[in-house]
């Protein structure tokens, strides 16, 4: 289990009610209180207080830095064979609890954000990253004063470089990276307009790190130069070795560096991989080595922070992500919920998965851009997705649906092409974009405004999952109260939920081992797909004259059948089951089959189904069932359903027009129990009890 930051810092805390209590490291009194959920601390004696973001800085300023003595510096100098003045740094301190020298990393504004300990391993003193504390370069507080920045691989190299620059009065700063492959995009922004000189070690890890840094830093830095070690420097030779050899004449070492700087990366690769490729590979490696958790563990993490009547939205999201690995096109899903309906707080944590790309909004130029970055790199989202199965998570796609209709058609036109795997576009500036290996899923949050657009306009590629009711929700105040309790700790909440989502993606069944459809599943899903296709059928006509421009049109159910099958397979991987007929899997597949047509159509269908035993169902009865729907809308929908053969009309016993559903539609709803076993927050819930079972 991951330790919290206070345990990592060596605080000895004991449970006392809902709090953790221990000795205050600042005043020595046993009056330090820590909230284990919000990770805030407060000493009742000395009034020291803060949270997980500030505690490292507090510990360094009040404990570690004052505890550092000259004999600690002497020990470091002897261990590294360098003069004591190399360790003349305000970033060094001493941890009296763990009995280690420590070093901190500061942001350019001076805020302490990182902490590493000097530990002796196999006879060598090394700086080790501390659990639960973020990685960050050392020396960043000095970069604002200089145009030239020397970037060293590791703390020892940085200290030696810093000493040499100081002794020679060179107008430059130096920083250390926490490891060869650790250069991050968010750090690159700090180096905008700077001249960067990279001093990577003379080994494969250094060469790989240089390639990574080249692609990430190039769009931001003014210039990039890399040290190319000469042949007489052995494997693993580094900046510390160089400055140690010239400890009395650091200017000679700096001249060697200057002489051997090149604009290309060392290791013989002048065409490194893109920043996105390197970043994704690094994230993939990190995420594949975390401790897995079960579906139940994932649910527990979300229920800790959010008021959820059920975890269906979370399970659907994770099931959709798994379809990225299945053959063919992954699923595209609209998550429909009212504004502030917890869509984002569920979707965004899932986007931490290394194959996800989270975006706040969608533009045609964001998908395919004619602009070229420095070095010719393509900034288009599709460039990142090409030849790499991925998922796009869109926080809110409603602005696209309700915005400029020309832009909306352009976006959905691009997406329709991309669904089939390839897109080509030529721009007015002569730039031609070709992406021939696209394979990505889409999970997009939308409000119920999505129902104003028919499935044809959106290419019939999207399924829908309705995460909550539009009205008559009985838990709004409870959700609001939970949101209030999370005020001030949103970052901790989101980080914990992101970690839970990542860990839930580890240790699952391999996609090639996923359950295959059997005859029972094929028959059920075929009927579901046929029913959904009927509900999505259209009968185009002029809205003023009702003159039809064409015959009623219904899509073939094959695509829907494949989509439902992939959803079931993704859910089976998520739940860890071997049978696609599993009750949990099929319950969600059926919900989505009911949710995918527009909601007014399905409300009318549900009302007619509930009135199926009434001999003569007239418009007045439908209106009483659908009090929130206008009479004109009910009339319009029943007319369309009549033309698409879902319902039939006849003269009722009172000589008024009466309606009844077709026998085939009634049989599908009844046999598959489409309006049964629904949770209370489902828009079609009518008081029936929901039972969630395991394997059938």
C-alpha cells in the first residue's frame, strides 16, 4: 500500500478517532494532528499547520536545513572525492529522523516541491527518490537569472557543474534531472527562450535521455546543444568524472564541454522520436509497474470521495477503454448527464491512463492542423494517435453540438472518416496531412442537449449512456454536501482517483484472451441491435407542411450489434469474467441499448409498453403518462414511430385514434426485460428494484 507523505517523512502517528496523532517534528510535543483523508496537519502547541503540498518545504526550512552540519558536508566530500565547496548549496539539509543528507528541488519561484535522500547502496552514495513526493529538477530557482542553462544528469553531476560555473564566473545556471529519462514536457515550458546545454552520461541511458529531451525541449528552447563524449571517455563517463579530474582547473573541463557540443543528440540518432512518443512510452512503463486493484477496490476509491448511487458510469467508462485493444474500431460513447452531473469527475481520472488523451473541447483544427511547429513537427491530435491505439476523453462536447453548425459538420465529417481508420486533408498553405493508421475510442461528456441531434447527423457511430435523470433526482442535496466536504482537497481527490483508475487497468486478462460470443449472446445482442435500430429510424419531413422528402430510413443493425459486442467484451475484461452473458455485463449493455435512441422516443415507447394491456390507448392516456413532454412533441413522435412501423394506429372504442406497439417490439422489451432492473438514477426507472448479480 502506498504510504502517505507524512509516513514517508518519518512521522510516527497513531490513530485517535478519525485523526492521526503524534509528536510534532517542529516543537517536539505530542500534539501534532493529521487528517488522513484531507492530509492536512496542525500542531496544537506551536500552531504549525499545512497540507501535503507544503509539508516538505516546512520540514526543510524548520528541521532539515538547520540540522545540516559541516561534518555532514565533509562526509559527502569524502564519499565523492571532491572539495567541500562543491556542496555549498542552500538546497542541502539533514534529516535527523532518517539520518540522511537530503536535497530539495524548488520551482523557479522558490517553492520547494521535491525531496531526495542520499543513501549508500552497494558501497556508493546515491540520491533516491522518496515515495509520494513528486520528481522535479534541482536548481530551478536559479534559471530566471541566466540565459544559458547547463542540464546535468543527476545531482552529483549538477553539483560539480555548478561549482565549475561559480569558480569560473560563467554567466550560466545549472540544474539536475532526477534521471536520464525523466525530462518532462511540463518542465520544458520553464526553458522558453533559453540556450540549453545537456550533459548526459556516456551510456545508452544517457543517449536515450538525450533523444527524449531533444523532442520535448525543442519547441520551447532558443537553442539546444548536447555534449558528445570523445572516444577516450569510457562507458558511463559523466560530468562529475570530468570535473573531478580537473578539480583545480574547472575552466579546462568547461572548454572540453564547449569544444564537443553539437546540435544533434549523441548516440548516432539525428532523428529522435517525438516528445509525445517518448512521453507515452515513459508513462506506459511507469503505469505497467504499479500494484493492481480489483473492480471492488476501484469502486471503493470513488465512493470514498463521491456520492454515487451506483458505479455504472465508472464501469462503462473503463469497459470502453478496454475496447481500444480489441480488433476493429473501438467504441465511441456519449456520457449524457445534466450540467454538474459528475461526468467530469468520473471521466477525467480515467484519462490518466497512458493511452488516453484528455481534451476540454474539440475543434477541427485541433484534430487536423495545417500549422507546423519548429522542426516540422505536426501539432495535430491525429498525429499523436496515428499508428497507436488510443482513447480520446472529451470533458464536454456540448459546445460543439450547440455551436457553429459549419464547424460542427466539419468536426463530425472528420470523425466519420477517422472511424474507418484513415484521414487525408490538404491545407491552403500547401501542407498535406495523411493519417492511415488511426484507431481510437471516444468517450465524450454531453448534456441532454445531444438529443436535439439525430443519429444521422453524428454518423451513427456514437452510443449513449445516460448517467443520471434530467429531473426528479432525490440525491442532489447529498451530492452537494459531498462536494462541500471535498472543498480544498480536490487535488488530493483527483490524484487518488487517477491512481485508482490506472491500477485497475493493470493485471487484467489480455485482450486476445477475451471471451468470445456464444449462441445465446449472439441471439440476445442481435435482438437488442434490431430494437435499437428501429428506435433510431427516421422519417424526414418538412417541419411546417409535414411533406416527406424521402421514405422512412432505418439503419441496418449490424454496426450496433458489433458495438454492443465490443462493449460486452470490454466490460468482461474490466470485471474479469469469462462469459459475455454475465449479468453485470448484459445489464449495462441493455441499458445502453435503451439509452442510445433519443430520450423522447424512448419515453413514448416506454409509456406505450406500460399501457400495452389497455384495449384502447389514446393520446390523453399518453399525455397523462408523459406529463413533462408537450402534447405537440408526443404527437410528432407517435407519427414518426407509426411511419417507421414501431407502433400502429387504429380507431379506438371511443372513436378516437388509438395506439399500440407492434408485437415484435413488445416481445423484445418483455423478453429482454429492457425496462426492468434499472437503478434509481436511470431516466427510465419506474420503481422497480435493481438487482446486480454476478455470472449467470
